């Protein structure tokens, strides 16, 4: 359950709202569209649009359907209703391969069990979703793989700067950076983050917050799940509050505070 624990959160400045565009200019088209997405017994019909550079956060108690929504968008679970579109084109339901090809990337909650190859190097963990680009006539160009992985990890200030180091020897924060670097190398356009700072110390959290904001500023769309309300409010531009699998409130993060979100997830009735 989410609580107001005394944890220090250091967030990068959220960019100010852009000035209204001149009349002829249209807002950026959504890169991710979710229409009526639902899974029986897990979450009710969800509608969502996410534009390049935007961070949307899902806030709710454990069991509210937060992680299940991310996994269904990513194709790791098959919906019972609705669809997911990227650039207006529907994805094949329940297909991770289709989602990755369309530009989606997931940093799962269980980082060590689901997100990392713990017996492999940093390089292989970063390149694993992009190996085809380093293969020629059945041979893997290991130098090109290593160089590309190093470029991606350096962009995120991963430490230590040793691509051949076993990923299991990294701190929690740097292991998470390795997962993010994987999707950066892949050319991901929509980043799905499930509890991105779980198991990460306070100092490393601040670094990860800055990395996530910078990726959004560079044009990635981010859908974030966190059990820490201050984390959702500090990172997201827009927040969807969930209770028992239903969205009960949607608002800009600037218009919410921790107490208001807790009231909403406990009340469970749609708020105006």
C-alpha cells in the first residue's frame, strides 16, 4: 500500500506548459493510443492518449491494476476487450514482438527476474533487443555491439563504464539504467516504466528521475507506474488515479497532491 513515508525525492524541474500554438498549428499526434482496453478480473475499460515528450503516471494501491495495464499495453497479457495503437496503427493483441517492433519498451517491476540477464555482461543486456542490427551472414559483430552499447550506457551515465562487466555486479540504479539503455539503443518511442526506482537508493533515485525526464524532453512518451505517490506526482505531467481496476480521476500532476490522490484511491468514486 502506498504511504507518505519520509523518503527524500529530488525531481528535475518539469518543463513549463508550452505557450498555445498559433491557430494553423495542430498539437502533436498521439504516439500511443489505448482504446477501451480491459482484462476481465484485472482492470476495466481504459482510454488513454500519450504524446511524444509526455509522461503519464498511473497511481493506485497494490491490486488496482497498474502493472497489469502496462503489461497488457506491452503485449505480455492479452486483453479481453479494446486495442492499443501506435501512430494510429493497431497492434496485434498479446504480442510482445509486435509491441517492440512498433517502438514500445518495458522496464518491468521485477528487474532482476524479468528485465535482466544476470549472467551476461552489460553489453549483452543492452544489445539483446537489437542483436539483428549487429548480425551479418550469421555472424555477430561483437565490436559494433559493444560500441553501440557503450554509447547508450554513456548517454545515461551508467557506472562503472565497463561494458564487459557482469550486469549482476551493478548497483540497483545502474541495473535500471542498463534496462533503459536497451530501449534507447533499440530506438524506443514509448517507454513503459513499472516501479522504476524499486530497490534503488535515494541518491541513485535522483539520477534516474533526471534520466527519465531527459528522455521525455528528447521526445519519448513515458507511461509510469509507481507505488510511491510523490514519485508519480514529481515525474508525471498527467496522472490517472486507479481504484479496483478503474480510472476514478485524471488530472495534470500540478493540480494534485499526495493527500488528494490518497483520498481518491480510498473513496473510489469518480471525481469531477
